[in-house]
């Protein structure tokens, strides 16, 4: 972790001329070194605490006063550091100026959702990313799933079926997204889990207002669950790809979940 004493002085790295057989001039075209902002260093130090599990998901972040004393910096630097971490989804506000550590698999939710909100990535483009991620999640889940994972996938598929019968669009989409979330979680790959969560958040943002329920969706999810149950990575990847291909055919890359 960054030495708190270093934060007090801002940046304590000195640039010294090397001496190999005598003094040498620094190259005249050398790029100037950029001095990091103090609040960025505070943010990095808080990240180190989280990375080392000294601060865990759901745990309160120390107060601004405590952080300022710990890192020997002003409260304004702490406030800006916390603002940066919140914007990245690393921490979340709980009211009254307090924060807690966010869920690690939600770190990519904010940037991907921002792409969608700003129109920098449309549903077709997000679906391409989703297909890549979902296929590998399914294959890895088939190789490492637990019996509990399989039982939950079955329950979620049944919830989709019941929501279809009752005409509950919201329940259908919620179960659908939860199904894909569990597949990602069962993969055991933290990078895929985080990416998958961000993709699902973006898909939910873009399609919920115009979401349509189709009975074929339940069948495709059941095929995915069956392949994962059989511990067959190739079959799971194929079943997920077929699901994504179906979405493309039905919606022309303006995908449903």
C-alpha cells in the first residue's frame, strides 16, 4: 500500500541523472514527468485496501475525517477520491455522506451503462459483446457448476415459464437476467462475471421499456440449463450461441434478453 507519508508530500520521487562512466546529460527530447493528483493517490490507496480485503463488499468506508488523518491529507482530497470511486462503481453512497464498498462484480456496470445512456454503443453492439461473454460463461459453468447452481437455473427457467403464462413482462425479464447472471457466477471467472454484469445492466436499460415475451426463450434457456447440468462445456457453449442467434433472427440485433 502507498506510504501515507508520501501522500502528505504529494509525490516524493526524485529524478536523478544516472552515472555510467561519468555524468550523462538527460536526453533533450525526454518527455516531462506528470505529477499525479493527490486525490488520485488517495483513491488508489483505498483501492489497495479493498483489493487486500481490508475493506470488503458491503462494509462501510471510514469517515472522511478518519481517511484524512490516515493518509495525512486534506478532506477535500478525500472527498474527490471518494467521488471518483463512486463514479466507477467501486463504492456506493448510503446517505449522510457515508459510503460502503460495492459488489465487485458490479464494477463494470456503470461504464457500460453510460455507453448506452450516451448513445455511444447501441443494443446491437452490446449484443455482440454479450454473445462473446455469455458463450464462454456457459462453457465454464458447465465445467464447474454445483448441484445448487443447476437447481437454481431450473427454478429460474420455471419462473420464466410461469411469468409467460401470467403475462408478467417484469417477472419474465427479471428471471431471464437472473438466469444469465447465475451462469456467469457459476463460471468462476471474475473478469467474465464483472463483464457479464455490466452487459446485463446495459441490456436491461435498453430493452425493458419495449421488452417482449416469447415462448421460445424458455426453451432456449432450458437447453442451456440441461447442458450445464450434464457438465458438457461444448454443448453449453453451443446452446448459448443458439440462443444468441435466435435473438438475432427474431430481433435483428435489437435484442431481447
